[in-house]
C-alpha cells in the first residue's frame, strides 16, 4: 500500500525478536517438534521441518537444541505433545487478526487469547470469520538497494508468483507454499539473501493505523504475541512508524 514501509516493519519485528530471544527459541523448538512429529525427522522429505530448522539456525539456535527437538517430535525422546490451534478475531476498528498457537492445554490457551482480545479493545471471532482475508504463501523481503531486475529474473525463473517493489525501495517476493524453498534457495545461490523469509498468512489487503488507533492496536498485538502458547500473529492492520 502507498506510504507503507515493509522494511521498517521488518526491522521493528527483528528488534522485538532480539529482545525476546528466549521466547523465540521456545517457539522454534515447538515448531520443529511438531513438524518432525507430523512429517518425519528427515528434513529432505519434510518441507515444514526444513523451514523450521532454517529459521532456527538463522536465529543462532545451537545445533544440539535443534536435534533434540527433532528427536522428541519423532518419538525418540520423551516430550510434550503439542496441539496446533488457530484463533480468529477482530482488533481496533474491526481489523482482522489471526493467532496461531501450539499448546498442551487448550483451555488455558483459549482463555488467555480471549482475555488479551477483550482487555485491549478487540474480540475473539468464530472459525472462518477472518481467514478468507489472508493467503497462505511464502514471503521474502529484500533490503532497499537490491538489484530489482536481477532478483526478478531469478525469482520468476524459480517459480515465484509475484514481485512487489515497496515505496521505501525494499522488494517483496511472493511464492506458493510448495515453491517457497526452491525460490529461496535459487535467490540465495544467485547472491540475493532475504532479510525476512517465512511461510505466512499474508493479508489480501491492509489498513494503515495512525495516532491513538495505532497505539491501541499495537498494544493488542503485543499482548497476543507475549502469550506463551502463541506462535504467530497475523493482521490486516499496518502500524504507522
């Protein structure tokens, strides 16, 4: 959207992750464990596990931690059996919010998520109430100054669905979930390293929040992201810097 800086938002997110390194590790271990449980411990045949491992190493997680999480998921070590849950709701001015969780206690998790919504001016919705506003896809964002023509050629040849130039000079590459790893690997092999690369629930459209509404919406998003059982939070709201 015009005037919206993907780059600024990515830097803000990375800063928050650095400040909460322990929580990031916990969430990554959960994702690796569940991915290994569902698709097996061989990352070459399990794209979800490969993505989780790549993300863990990108966040400087020790190899031993990654390998233990894989073994727990594969049943080689004792561990917690996590349940995947997705909650949908509304924030300030009806902005759509999706909350992905992994938990060993569904009752606790839904109570915590509902409380965060209600305390900060939002409300929990029903299944499917906002899911149609998001697309499951791969997303990569490259720093301002990246060679757009060269990147576009490699990305499209590798199977990318779309390349978008942002107002701030950053470049966004969108892929289908099955093609995400191939496109990412092709770009990195050609010297294009993304600052952000994940499979996400990308909003089909976004609404810019400014002033008091932006402050209130950010408080809701922070409250949800701070919950121990929450893995990811997606929203149609864009918070002005």
